[in-house]
C-alpha cells in the first residue's frame, strides 16, 4: 500500500508543500504558507484520488484576475478586511460598485485579466499602474484602481480562491500633485450674486447651493416636502440626494453620511428667491408638492454633469473664468461661513461633515490678506496690564 503523502516544510520556497500522485501518473502539488491550509488542500486531493476523480492540471485550477474581479463585484465589493473600529461589512452604494467595475474593466481586466493571480509577479502587476501614470491619469485614480484590485484579491484569499495577494507588495508610481480645490473669495461671491445669478434661468438654485453648502447630489435631489419657506423659521432639511448610474438618474438615496442629515436655517434673501421660484413653477405648471425644487421640464432632477456645465457658464458670465466645479460651490460655502463664524464645529454641522478635520480641508482663504494679526496686536497693545515690568508708562507706544 502506498504511503500517504504528508506536508513538509520547504526551506528554499518558505512554503509547506506536498505532492499527490494520481492513478493516471500525474502529480498535483500542494503549496501554502500556512501548514494548516496546506494540510486541508492535501486532504482534499487525497479524497479526490480515493474517489477516482480526475483533477485538471494545476495551472487550469489557478484563478485569473478576471475571475477574482468578477467574484468581488458579485459579492458587492466587500472591504479588504475589518478595521480597528468595526468588523462589520459595509454595504457599497450602486454608484461605488459601478465606478469600481468601470475602472477595473478598463485598467486591469483589459491588460492582465487573463493572467493567473498566483503566478503573477509584483513587477508584472505594477505595469498597468505605470501605464496609467504615463498616460496622465491623476494619482487619485491610480490609487483607487490599486485599492479595488487589492480588495478583490484579498476577498479571493479569504474565499480560498487564490493563495496569496500580489497587490500588497505593489509599489505605485510617483505621486503627481493633485489639482488644488478652491473657493470663491468674498469679492468673487459678490460678483456671482450681483452679475451671474440674476441673469440665470434658475437663480434660486445657485443661491441655495452657495448659501446652504449642499452637495451637488443634495442640490439636484432637493424636493419641496423638505423645504419650509412659509413658517416663522424657514429651513431646508437635507434627508436625501439624487443618485446616478452611468450618467442617468436612478432614484433618491440617503445622504452620503449619517451626519449629512441636517436642517439648515435660511437667509431672507434665499427665502425670497425660493418664493419667487415656486411662484414661477406654479405659473408654468411645473410645481408639485412632492416634486423636485429644481427640475427639468419632465419633472426629473438635473444630472450632475449638466449642473457642472451650467455652473461653469454662470462663473464665466460673472467674470470668474470657467475653471470651476459645482463641488467648489460647497467649498465656497464652508470658506465664507468659516471666515465669519470662526467656529469649525458649527461649520462642520452646517456642512454635514463627520468631524472638523474634513471641514478644515474645505476651508480656503477668502480675503486678500488676513487681518487677524492686526486685530490681535491692537487688543494687546491697548491693555496696559500686559506691558512688560521693565517698560514704563512713558515708554509705551501711543494708543
């Protein structure tokens, strides 16, 4: 009777290995980093041999990147692993899954999709990312493609589809400087309010975006049930947003984060603009008590791409140029309000940010120079009690 194969440590390969010979004379190899995993694979092969089953060549049993990506997408794009905060999986939105599918299809599946993951070297896996960087794609896009690839491979490792994750050792190309975000200055905001917005066909929409700091999806998906302009304390409640897939509106979704659910008080200027906007909608028959505040003639919300193009045209009419995005309208809200409140906690609440660190990233200079140092020294020099003990009253500077 043939001796049962056993798992042995291979010092050169730094792996636990075993070989199983089948009745047709072929051999199948077990090779794993963990002895426990190697023993399980060996037991499975021995069981197959005992039943007389045939096993396809090992190369054919190795999963390709295409198979690994499909498995991860079909599972809902789970995260790579648990975090220090939670071990619970997080459900991905349809737009996130669609974005992951598009990026992986274009940059990974098309170039190395047919390669076997367990036989792909780190240098070979780095080539798609080097190609992306050479073509001028942003560092954030390269990072996102690597992140999705790493998640897909790690998911396959957990499912025992592949043995190792080659993405963990990938070295990405040199990072390129990110395009800096910006916000309207006080002068630019005044130009937008006095020159650009009055000439717009939907002035209330842009005033709402500027004075409430809504995300583009929140602005597009705003509906009348969440707009109160008739009470003594007018407000807008952010409870949903417009969701798009493949540049098409597919329905309403919850805000981006739990803190994104918020109620914002309205300035009288905005209240007047919304009253006028509602009256015009009622006059032309577009108004519906459950409908969108800003919509097309079909009653559907504006697509985010159309909003972006319209805002660029608005900025051009205001003399601000065309290098603006609708998300920078939100940056402008945070910067302008933070300049007046000087309290990031309150600004974070208004913007629906998780914490003030996020808000700080949205804050940009809105004045040509900062007056804070002058104000501070005026207060300090105006208080004799703060003078140095060696400085006499006659030596003190004049008030």
